[in-house]
C-alpha cells in the first residue's frame, strides 16, 4: 500500500487577508439585512496603518462601510496603535454604484453575476465529509484564536497560521508527520515558552480530537524565531487572497474566483456552495466515498455551461444514477441555487475565517435525507 504525505494550511481570523475578507463580508451582511436583493462586489485592502475599501454595489440599503470596517478591526483584537494597525488607522471608502453593463441580465435574479468555473468536493475522511488536513489546519487556527480571546494564553497577539502534514496509507489518513504554527506574541515571553504553551494548549487538544498526537520535535513554532508585530504592519492583506484556505486546502480543485464581499448572484460564491452541497450529499448518501462536482457559468445566463461529477472510481451506483440524484437534489440555475440554499440573508461573516466548508450550520453543508432512487 502506497504511503504519502499531504499538507494543508489555514490562517487565523486576524491574518491580514482575513481582516480584509471579514470587512468585505461584514459590509455584505449589513447590506443584505436591509436589502436581500442587493448586488455587491466589495474589496478591502489593509496595510500599515491604512484601510481602503473598493468595489461596487447596487442597493437601497443605508449603511456606513467605514464604521463597519472599524468595528471589525476592534472585534479582531487590533486596538493597540503601537502595532502599526488598529481601529485608529485611517479608512478610505471608494465603493461605488455597480456598472449598468453588469446589471444587465442579473437584476431579475435569473442570470449569473459573472462568468467562471467552480468546484465542490467531499470525502469520507471526517464526520464533516471534508479532507482531514484542512480540517485540522482550521481547528488549529481557530484554537489559536480562542486561547488568545479567552486569555488562556494572554501573551498571544492577533494573526497567525497553521500547517499540518498528514500521513496516508493508500486513501486512509494514519498519522501526523509535522505541525507548523506561526503566532504573534508579546516581547516578554521566550521562544521556548511560546512553543511549550502552544504545544500543550493548542496542538495536543486539537489532534486528540482526531485520535492523533505528536511529540514536541514534530512541532515547529515561528520558524524564524520570534514574531512580535502582528497584522498589516508586517504584511498587507487583500480580500480573496486565500482561496485555497477557504476551500479544500489544495486537496481538490478550486474555481477561478474568490468569495468574500460578493452577493449570491455572483456564482464564484453561490456556484461553489452548490457544488459542495451536491458533492457532500452524494457522499453522505453512500453513493461514493469521494466526489468532486464542477460547474461553469457565463454572465447574464441562468444555467451552467458545465456540470460534471467525478467519484474517482469510488461510486456504489452507476454514473447515471448518481447524476440523477444530483439533478433532483438542487436546480443549478442561479435562481435555483439561491432559493434552495436560502442565500439572500446575512450569514457570510462566519465564512470569512476557518474556511467556507465543513461547518454544519451553513446551508450548503446540510445533508438531505431523501430517497432519490
């Protein structure tokens, strides 16, 4: 049996790219709360002591994007101006009215808001039917944020990353080779103290949940030694720059577009959610152990140009039966996706950190218990 190692990474909610994602989705949620049929494409840039908002909207909602961005920065823990980025940093707003050329074909809720291809994936490695490497990577960054927010490790500062290398025998995950953690921290604590605390309070509890463990020698914390200055002062952030983190950690193909800041008419987002919904339900129904669904759309048109289903030879039914199941599960027109998954509501901030998939409360993660035979 072949032995392989697969590695995925995740980032904390206070990572610069995720600050930008959270701002974009917070503005989107505020708009959808007032105007469920709004059109939005909101981008944020965060840098040293600076935030800039760009993009376009078509909405009747009355919101304050600058105040929303400031609130997000506070919630993520950036309240110390000495870090070079905080809620006191200037925020510039360049969001403008959506182009009428884009609105043509989409204002009636029928047509796709853009062209593009999307992929959804599921595999029976975890209860969430999600790849194990990215599942553990997300849990590590979420735990890293929790120990800071709950003052379990009070020296931790916002911003951080995780990386986990999983050892496989054939298609079965059997162990953890290496875990990498990057975390900003106070100047008062040593490198060895940071590693010991992270090992005991972050890494071991997360791995134990999955039946694994590692020794301290298998853990790397802050590969260059120390890290004191968190966030955009050290590295600028952009909306949509963590597509692989947001999806399957490199374990499956991803589409050509990012998610955050986009309303559900943008199929980069809603199409990817529908593809995951189909793939997950195929695996949950026992029709395959692994499944990848591909969709593609053209701007202004309602139905996909491409719809593929690949079960990688793991299917328990014929391809025709699996495709019939998928067709009855959801109408993959733009309107069909939005209505079936009830996407015109303010649910998107929770997707801006720790991935868009594998979270059971999200509508595209719902397992439908129906007989489609």
